[in-house]
C-alpha cells in the first residue's frame, strides 16, 4: 500500500492515481484511490477516486504471488486441501455521515415572519396613493403630494424591514453551517 505523507493534497493523490491508471499500473492506481477514499472521504477528489476504483476493478484485482520459500506474499494461508486461500483484506472503518440539523428553527421562523411583515409594509406603501383617488377620500387632510411622499417613505421602510429579516436569516444559516462543519470535523477526528 502506498503511504503518502500528509503533505500531499487530495488533488495530488488523485492526479497520481490517474497517471498510474493511464500507464497501466492498475494496482498502484487502486492504492492511490483507496488512500483517498480512506483518508479524505469527504472531498470531491474521494468521489472521483471511488469512480477510479470502479474503473480499475480494484475489488477483484488483488494479485497473490508466492515467495520463493513457499510462504505467500500478502498474508495468504494454505488451506486444508493443499490449495492457497488469500487473507481477507483488512476492513476499513467507515465514517458515519453526520446528518445536518437545523439548530435555529425559531430564529429562522422569526426572520421569515419579519421579512413577510416588511413585504406587507411595502405593499401598503404602494397602495397608499390609490386611497387618495377612492370615492369618499379616506385621507382627506392630506393632498396628493404628501400622500405620495408618505407612500414612498412607507415603501422604503418596508424594504428596510425585509432586508433586516434577510440579514437575520443569513446569520442563522451561517451559524447552522458552522455547527455542521464543526460536527463533521469532530466525527473525522473521533474516527481516526
């Protein structure tokens, strides 16, 4: 098995696997791909490495060679019938994916409600000048120009409330993503 030092990035390991595969060194390519899937499981390169493992048929491409003294390489054993039985490959511990959770449901709901309130205020600002032209004029003390000024001010206030609600939602999304990333890192450290 290839033991890559920690200084190699997943992209470098994937590139080495691709080169080995194109040169026809399928066992070496499989080793690079396995290292990526075992040690960098949550990267995009590991997904490509899984595809590479499928291409090179790594699951059945193990080659067992006897050594000159009758002991087999790769840890195989002699069976009772005189044949050779290869050793079982070591199991790799699979990391269980961490399910994303919504830790800030209440905050997100409040930010959505705040944004909805802002859109209602914008709608009220847009509809306010129309009240001036209704029969019976519900805004008798104001002229047309002050009514339009009030409508523009109301609409701007509504947009500000919508913007504030969206900022709050983005803040809760960012905090939730940070918690999920921390949980993923804890899961990685805990399984190594």
